[in-house]
């Protein structure tokens, strides 16, 4: 069984996906549950990864609407 990624590794992977254009500026990221399934981790790990990206200005959270790639 593979070792789950850390929140920092997930944040880095999402950042690379954003840079590559997979998630362009203004795009909505998958839900925390969808990301958890994608990376095989729990909600809190995804929440930490998103918080790290938010702190870096890569994404912005819209309460009740989701997380979007910053313009």
C-alpha cells in the first residue's frame, strides 16, 4: 500500500497542476471530498493543503461556494 502524501506534497502537486493549466485562473478546484479521494487522504490533510495554498495566494476561498484559483 503506498504511503499517503503529506499536506505539503499535495499543496505542491496542486500548485503544479495550476501552473500547467489543468486548473486555470478562476477555475473552481474539486471539493475537499473529491481531493481526498484523489490523494487518498482525509479531510484535515486536504484542509491543510488548501490553507497553505491560500496563504501563498495561489487560491482563494469563497465560503459556501468552494475554492478557486487566484487570478
